[in-house]
């Protein structure tokens, strides 16, 4: 499995107040979107998230987002190495993802930029 990079997930109370700091820190503008009632700003290696506390409680359990070349391959390597896949792989607007718990209990999201099958 080829790991391309990692994104740190940061839950914040006030996204509007937090974005300028991370934009200065990363030296780039935030890419903003909404997902499941949560406002998200991707800034460099940071994924800032703000929204309802119940949603954030779930998101806080995922330590980081790991970009891989191919989520299907990541699925095979993870399960073959003793990880437990909690969700996915599923198609998303930006590619595919899965969420896996490693044998030590750490939970990570794995994402690729490959489109899902036609019609998904």
C-alpha cells in the first residue's frame, strides 16, 4: 500500500475564527465544504471541522486521514495485517474512503482520489 500523506483532523468551536490562523500557518487558502452537518476547511495538512457536538464526538475518534494511492489495496493490506474495517470502502465526491481500527485501537480514515464505480 502506497501512503501519499496524512491530514491532521482538528475539531474547532469556531471555524471562522480558526481558519485565518491555519491559512497563515500553512501559507495557503482554505478549501471549504460541508459534510453531514459539519463545516469543514481543508488547509494544507490540516482538516478543520466544526459543527454539532454529537457529530464532532464521532469525528474526534478518527486520529488522522491518510491519503493512499488505492483504497481497495489499503483494505486488503489493513485486513491482512489485523486491522478491523469499520466502514467502507465507499465512494465519495472526492474519491473513495474507508475507516479502519488498527490492532492497537487507533482509528484512521484512508482516502484516495480514484472515482468509484459508474453509477455510485
